[in-house]
C-alpha cells in the first residue's frame, strides 16, 4: 500500500476522473467499517461507516438523511485478496448532485432537436429546389403530348442530374418536332411520287384513246405508259416489301459463301447493268479466305442499293471503291464514292423511313426506303449498315457481317 498522501491524492483526483462537477465522498474501510483513507481533509478523530451499509447485500443503496441533506446514494465494492475480504471501497454522493447530469441530456436533446430541424429545413429546401424543375418538365411533357413541341425550360439548374434530365427532354422534344415535320413532308412526298406516274399514264393513254397521236407516236406513248407503270409498280412493291420485312414476315435463307467471291460476283453483275464510262469502280479483297453465313439475294439488295446511291451522288467523272476489312468476329464491306456527300444536317435522318435529302429529292425518284430497308436487311443477317463518314469530297458506308465459325 502506498503512503497516505499518495492514496489521498488518488482519491481526490478520482472525482475529476469521474467527470463530475461535485466532489463525491470516497472511503476505503476495513471489514469493520473503520475508515482507513478518504478524500476529505485529514481528521484526527477515527471515523467509521454505519454498519448497516456494509451488512447490506446490495451494492447500490439509497440512504435517507435529514430533511436538509436529502437522499444519498451509496455504492460499495469489496477489496479481496485470494478470496479473503480485506475491506471495502465506498462511494457516496447526494441525489441532487447526481441529478445534475440530466442537464447534459437536456443539452444533448436540444442539440439533436436543432440538428433535426436543420436537417428538415435542408431537405425541404433541396426538395423544393428539385421539385420545381421536375414540375416544369412534367408540364412540358403534357405540352408535347398535346402536339406543341415549342417548350421552354429553365437552364439555371445546378444539380447535374436534373440538368441532364432537362437537356435530354429538350433534345427529345426537338427531335419529335423534326420528325413530325418530316412525317408531314414525307407523306406529301410519297403522295407526289405515286401521283406523278399516274398522271403521266392517264395523259398518255387519253391522247392515244382520243386519236390525238397514232402510228409510231402512239406506240411510243404506250411504251412510256408501260415504263411509268413499272415505276409505280416498283414503288408499291418497295412499300409492301418494307412493311413485310418490318413485320419479320420474310424468311431469310443463310448460306455459306466466301466474302471475296460474293462481292466480286455482285460487282460484276452491277457493272453490266449500270455501266458508266465516267465512273471507275475498284474492289480491294482480303488476302485470306473468309466465309460468311448470308442470304445472297438479300445481301445483293443491300449492295445494289449502296452502289446505285454512290452512282447518283457522283456528278460527272468519279470513283467508287469497295474495300473488304476484318474486324474481330466481323467482316466489313466499305463502299466509298467521290460524290457530293450528305449534308451534316441530314445525316441523322438518312435511315428514317421515307426520308429523302434535298439533293436527292428533285434529282432521283423513289420513296426514301432504300437505306432503311438495307439497314433492316443487314441487321436481320446478323450485322449492320452504318454511315462511316460523309463530306463534300465523298461518302463511305460500311456493311458488317458475322464471320462463319
């Protein structure tokens, strides 16, 4: 046991270690209750705790003093050595001093309540800040639903997600506006394309029927009428074929073919039919033999359409180049021309049904189904048709097909 002063210093500092404002009574007593050490000033008189405190089996006891002092709480712990009781450590403090701890709980409660109010305010502010642009988008959606695509949405939004939502919705509304205008224009274009040959046929046949022309001239009128009839028949067939293909109603018969031989054969046939001395056609094959599973008839439709488009894009002397490349599990057939190119404003719509660009609308007849139909065929064959690049110096399309395993 250390000296008396050392023990007293430990006992006096103990109140501070307990984080209490008051200084509780701490006693070290022997088995008879005689006080050996305490945290009070030295007293010559021998002190002794009341026997009932030590005799009680409860470690925590409530002791009632007189009316002035009030109630006290007593906590005792035994001091033992090898299961032998040597004495007790007794802690005594008034109920009034102990209840002061409640003030800390009140402060904690006030702090928690304040944080809760602050959090609620922050959530309310953020929800209001987020709900306003979302409400505007909802109103704009109803406006678009009614057919009015001229919407106005605020750009003063800090939150990235909400800004992306507003930006995407505006882009969507503008695209819908363009498509709506395009649909109206295309309907008029299709009607015009079908009406033109009908008007020509009607006028020519009427001239023959009324005897305005006869002999060779009448036969020429009849021949022109047949040609216009074939043109109209081709347009109707294109419409029927596209709608049938769009409904997945046309079967595709894939066969194993060498891509080099397939492309060479198609190019040879096209050159015979579409011969043009002002256009040079070159083909670059791959060094190794690669087979693809493809429907040759459908693939020829795609190739013929792209080659015809390339020919129409070339004004005068020009060049068409076909190059075959391999890309991992796919083979790509790139068709490039030195034509006038596709304007950048039209490139996003070239695969839309019935779309016809300004350069092609008045020079070449048709319904604008060639590229959409070709892309659909390429996708059914397991590949795709893409516009790789287009500029005033020329255009390049790429057909991809899966390599047969």
